C-alpha cells in the first residue's frame, strides 16, 4: 500500500482489497487515487450530505400545499 | 407504511428526498424549496400519468429535474456560483506553515460538472439504480455509468490533492501566492 499524504483526521483504516459494490459493478478501473478506501469514503460522505437534508423536518409550506390540493380536489368532486 | 396504490401519500413521504435533490441542483436557496413546490403541484396535476407500482420517487425526480432545466434555468434562478464561492472561501484563508489543507467534501462536490454531480446524487446518494437514473436524465444507461465513474474519479482527485496557492484547482479569483 503506497504512502498517503497527510491523512484526514478520523479517517478509518480499511482493508485495501475492500471494494464498494457499485465500484465492482462498473468494473471500476483502479488507478492512481481511485483506491477502494477513498471511494468508500466518498460513498459515505455522499450519503451523509444527502441524508442530512432528508432528515430535516418537512417545511410547513409543503404540508399546507398538499392539504390545499387535496381539499380543492374534494371540493370539486 | 405507504400503500403502493396511494401515490398521494407517497408524494408526502418523498418530500425530504425531493428537497435533497432540489438542493443539489439549486444550492441551499429559496429556489430549492420553490422547485419542490412546483414539482409537487405538477405531480399532483399529472397523477393520472403515473404508472401505479412503478418507482414514484424516480417519477417525481424526473418532474423536478425537467422543471429545473426548463423553468428555473430560463428565469435565471440557477445554481448560485457555488464553484467560485467555495474556491473563494478556501483561498481567502491564510495558509499556515506546514499545514496542508484539503477541500472538504461539499466543496469538492460543488466543483464537479453539473451532470457529474447529478449522476452521483441520483446513484450514489439517493441510491437509485443506473437504469432509473438514466431514465430521469434522459440518457443511456452506459452514459450514466460513465458519468458516475468520472464523477467519482474527479472527486477522488479533488479530495486527494492538497490545496495551496499554486493548485490548478483554484478558480481564478485573484489568489495571492503567499502560501508556503
């Protein structure tokens, strides 16, 4: 395993042979910086950034919108 | 949970995911929630064209994406210059001696080309299949796989290289060459 520059704090040490499922699925060519460890880190970070928003409470405006749409629909039926 | 035959309940449940996709397109702006609002209204009006049992989230994402590229682009309510914004935030910090800085993940994500970032958000973040993502974006499955591949490679590159005044990643914003 080659030397890594200044590893980021808190970065887990993983088995070099570990590959993420979707990396294997596309026949991920391993070259240079595309090590499995970094790709797994990317996958985790992607989901973390996404999930942070997904876990936010639904803004009232959308609840109101759906309720309005529903009642308008019922009103005209 | 959600009955498969109840797309309305499905729409409510999908709002957090819609917000996440909208924010990935528009940034954390009012435009993102406006986009979600517009999407919900369109979806509601077109519920009869939704095929029951098919992937509701993928269907909603398609509407959202089309709305973004048609209306929101036209009215110039686009993605804020997140690329320049992040680069400026980085280069304005004083470089400390011996301290290597790396782009944080969000900054690196913001630097990707829009279609690459979108591919990663759909496949890597929201967990859609390549097929669903390709359909949403109106491209071939092979194209989607290739975008995801390239996006991951570019991200890896951006995250691995330390940022300094001489870095080629800096957007030309008058970076002062006083680092190390």
